[in-house]
């Protein structure tokens, strides 16, 4: 089996993913084996939903997923560029280049590309973090929405710092317009009180954060190490009634102790039993159940609460402090936690007309936050819209001429592959890809390295003009490195083996056992 056959599926996926790039990226209709149909223009969601069995595809998905988790942006570009490098490698292989020579040339090309990015980099300050957010915010084309949301993204990154991504959460909800997206200081849970009779804003500011269910304690139950097990056998109505009364009184004592400590709300990862819900409501306690682990930790972090297993361990020390309000948004309750007691936290509450749109917009906002944080952290940006790829491609091809032997061919091919990004961006924007590439190369010959593709305007222009299109240096360099690593790993595959059984035991003929009670000579027999 040839390498071309082994990575054929990878190239197919790369071809599908590349048309999702840019603000006019095409939608994909993905039909899964269970009949679920998903329409998406998000490369991340597309890769996550593939039902993958091919080993080479598994490598692709793992690399892309790991890159997205770390950088929050650029997954589609990594896959697209890796696919372009694989296509160039096919041509090099036909010319007789060994995979080792191709990899060495690609590594040389990568070194030249990274150095060219550093030379092309500009300081962030003249353009501002808002311009980075606006460039990454491809989930909407409305200029007013892009302006408003990018300003909020830049504001939240400024407030939490470039390393505070864990303090920012994006919550999306269908219904309404994207222009209604708002930045809230605090943690937002997409759920409300379990009973309508519970207060929508508790009078006490203590917040109990629990990891287990809220229920009356059972007789004989014990937390921690159990050294002795006690079994109660209630064989009469009076005995059962006495046990129930004891359990109810025990719960009342636990609840009263929590109230005396200042508890006004209970947030739990598990359930709040129906038989105690009305009791909590009667005491003016807001109860929220079945909260995800990450959300639970977010509430604990912002309110400075200690997560405890059960209600009987709630005390003034473990309680968090803050204000809670239950608000009605898009026909459903959400609960907003605000506090100055713990770490600062912010939530971008996104709105969009339908579920598909709201998912795409949420991904876009998360990407904008990651890109803005990366730019602020490094303090440098490069021209976007395919401009930096065109500049770097020219530099790689120029430096490839100084290499000797066949590595020159593969380094030059690396530079050719880089032009795939501006060509795809041009096509998704409705431009002629080939003509656009020529225009970008002519601009480089004239010394205009900031000429790129303004997809929203549908033309090539100076992307550092009045409405700058810029991208973070660190993310761009990471994209080139990850794509090169992935491509070279796939290029060096020469065979596919089944790892479940590589032995030759079936070909071994077992020796006969000695007969007549005679012992096998030394060095013979099954254990020899």
C-alpha cells in the first residue's frame, strides 16, 4: 500500500475543511451514522463530528483537536496547510525524493517562514486589541455587531489579562439577534430555581456549593471511612414513622445550621430531592441542581466558596459570598452570580436567531477571545487576509535557492503550499483565486507586504488601513509549526499494520510429547 493510499482520507478532509476558512466560509452538511444532520461552517465542529476509524485520520483529528484546545483558534488553517503540504509531497515523491529529503526541506522551509514572520511583525499598540477580535469574529458580517462584540471581547481580555481565559465564559442562546450580545461581570448558569416559589434574589448572601445530592440524612448513613455498618430493621409502622421523624429532624438541624451561617442559596452538582425542595423554598433558599462540574467550580471560584460534599458540612467558612439574580432571557431562566470575594469572572451572553447560527457565533466569539489574548500576551501582530502567508511564501522560495541538493525542491514546495491560504480565502470571498495570488505576488515585488484579501469588501487591499485586519504572531507561528509536524508525520508513513496479532505462532508445528514415560532430552520440548 502506497503513502498516497494511506493518507487519501486526510487529503479529502483537508479539501473539505479549507472551504470553511474566512468570513464567507461555506457550510457543510454532515450526515452521521445515526442519521443526525449537522450544518456547520466551523472546522472545529466538523472535525469533532467525523466518525473516524482510519488511523491516519485519527492522527489528523488528534493534532487538530490538541491545537484547538491549546490556542483556541486556527484549527481549519492547520488542516488546510497540512493538506497542501501533503499534495506538494506527492509531486516531490514522483520526482524521486525520499520522505527524509522531503521532511528536511520542509523543516528548512519552516525555519525560513518563522524568521520571515518575525520580520513582518508589527507592534499591536497602533491597531489595538479590538482589531484582532474583529478579524477573528467571522461568525457575523454585520459591521455594527462586529464592532460591538469585538469591543466587548477586547474589554474583557483587558480586565482579566491575557492569561485569564479560564475567567471568561461564552454562553449562547437561540432567540434574538446577535446585536443583543452582552458582557456580564460574573458567572451565568443556564438554569433557574427548581421551584417557582423559590426567591429569584435571595435575602442572604451566603452561597453553599455542594458536590452531592441534597436530601434528608438516612439513619445509619455515614460519610468518610466506615468502620462499622449498622442495619435498622423497621418491622412496624411506628418504627418506620419514628425513623422518618428522626431523619426529618436531622435535616432540619442541618438546614438551620446553614441558615444561621448565612446561606441563601444552594448550588449542587447532583439533585435536590423533591421532598426537601418545598422546605428550602419555605426558608427563602434558592436551590439550583445538576450543575456541570466546570460551572460549579466557576461559581466556587468567583464567590470564594469551598465545595463540600453535603449540607451538613456547610459552615460560615465554606460559604461563598455574592449576589444572585434570576433573569428571564429568551423565554428561559438564567442565574447570574456576581461577587468581589473571589477571582473576577466574566460571561459573554450571545444571542442568535436559530440553533445553528448561535453555535457558529459562539465558536466565533471564543476564537476572538483566544486570538485577542494571544495578541495582547505577545504584543505583536501580522497583516491578515492571507497577506503574511504571501510574504512568507516569497521569503521561503527566495531562501530555498541557497540550499543544496533535493532539499531545495522540497523547501520551494513548502513556499508554494503556503499560498494555499490566500488562494482559498479569495475563493470563499468570491474572487478569482489564481488572479488574486498573482496580485499578491506583484505587491510583494513592489514592497507592499500588507496587501491582502479584504473578504468583506470583496477585493485585495492594504489590510493595515482604516479597518485593519490583523492576526497574532504567536498563533500564526504555531499554525505553521503544527501543520508541518502533522504533514511530515503523515509523509513518513509507509505501511499500515494491525497491532492485534503480529506473531507467527500459527506457523509453528508443535513437537510431539515423549512417550512411554521417557523424559525429553535437554534442549527439546515445548519449553526449549
